[in-house]
C-alpha cells in the first residue's frame, strides 16, 4: 500500500501543474480578470478605490456609469447599450470599452483556465503547458511595456498607482510562469524517450494539428489583427476598407488621433490632447485583441504534432478558451449592431467572420 501510494503521488506530480504556480496565476490574473469583467458588465464602475476612480476618469469610462436611479439604473451594464447612436450617448466609445473588456477576459482566462480546469490529456511533466505559458509571458511583458509608455500620462491623471499595480501583477506572474516553464521543459526532455503515443492518422511529426483551424484562424484572426494593429500603431489612419472612415469616426479615433492633413485635424487637431484617455483605452482594446489573435496563431501555426503526438493536446488548451472568448466578443458585437447601423456602419461581416471562427474552434476544441 505504501509503494502504491508513493506511485500515485509521483504520477499526480507529473500530471498536475505545480500548486504555487496555480496560486500565483489565480491571484495575478484573477485580479485582472475581475477588472476586465467589470469593463464588460459594469463599464465605469469603481471597484478598487481612489486609484481606480482616477483610471476610470482618465479613460472617461465614468461617462457610461449612472446609478442615480437606484436599482433601475443601467450602471454601465449591457442594458446601457442603446439601439441608436447619438452625440450624447457615444455608443462607439462604449463599444471600444466593452469589446476591450471582452478581449481582456479572453486573454486572462487563457492563463487561468488550463491550470485550474486541467484536461485529463494534458500532463505538466510532458511539457504540454509550455506554449500557453510562454505566450502568456510574452503577452504580459507587452502589456507592461504599453503601460510603461503611458506612465507619465497616468501619473499626471492620478492613475499612476493603478498602472504600477497592474504592471507588478503581470511581471510577478510572468517571472513565475517563465521559471516553471523551463523546469517543466527539462522534465519533458528527460522523459521524452518514454513517449510512445502513436501519431494521428495522416499526420507526421511536422504536421499542424488541424489545417482547417489553421486556415480559419489565418483568415479571420488575420483580418482582425490588421485592424487591431492599425488601431494600436497607426490610430486614426484610414485603410482602404469599406466604411473604415465611418468606423474610425464612430469609435472616436478621428477625434483623439486625427490624421495629418485631414478635415478633423484642421478643425480639432489642437483638442486631440484632451482625448488622450480615449486613445489609451482604444489602443488597449487593440492590444488585447492582438494578444488573443496571438494565442490563436500559436495554436494553429506554431505548434506541431511532434514525436509524441501531443500537438493536438497543446493546441486544445488554446482552442477551448479562445472559442469561449470569440463567443463573448461575437455577443458584444451583436449587441452593438443597431447602434452601428444608425451610424452607417454595418457589422454583419464582422459577425459572420467571428461566428465562423467560433464554430470551428468549438468543434475542434470539444469534439
């Protein structure tokens, strides 16, 4: 019995992720998850005291929160989404904040879910979690860099402490993930000779787990990545896409980042600095969208079946979460269809693409 118990503990240690890592991710990403959930379900509501108030005032998210009517108030929830866009309700600005919150939820859930709800086929000692952890480290460092670039502006707005706490959480989590990833890779290399799982039919060691997922992600996430990269690096630049100028006007990009030489730049270029918070939240939304696309690109293009045939297991750690994330983002897009149409912006193509990618990811993640 003693030998049997010892063997069970050994196998459990090879299968389960280290508890300290799980706890660190739960605390760090858990806090970020709650804040992202707030941005989706209660836009503008303060949950972390004065420093959170300062951040919400800097991003002007407080404009969408109203609790003056008690329990009848919309309080920045989904019911705050109006069917028609007007100059007063700024539905384009609310769209940016809620989609950004949904993308942030997808990003932080990607770090939490595989460790907390660990699939039976995913084994820690086999290195199955390495792609998720490495991409999460990269994502965290990129977010920290983004906040660092806005450090002076956040400090001037009184939100410097909030920015520093966010950076500290992400850095601590990244360091822990990186350390445990290297230890897991050493363990996987030591036990690689014992892996005898047969390769899937029609697959080789260098094959991608699914060509259908690869093509779908390449088309859909590729399209959204182009738009997100523009919003992040070239805010306000009009691309040769139908109604792109309407999208930029609706989301306020032409106000906080008017293109040089444009009518908006001539009329209100000097006022653009007053909308720095809007630019910050718009670029943050684009960044989180890019990071979710990075996860999907990794699962579809970078992971290979491998000698032990574990490529599909590694990819499914991404697909399960990103399918849910795509579903949430699609839902948010659907809620804004009426407001967008009233601004002469048709979101049906966006919905069709997101819906198709969601369907494919669900099929290959859960079946």
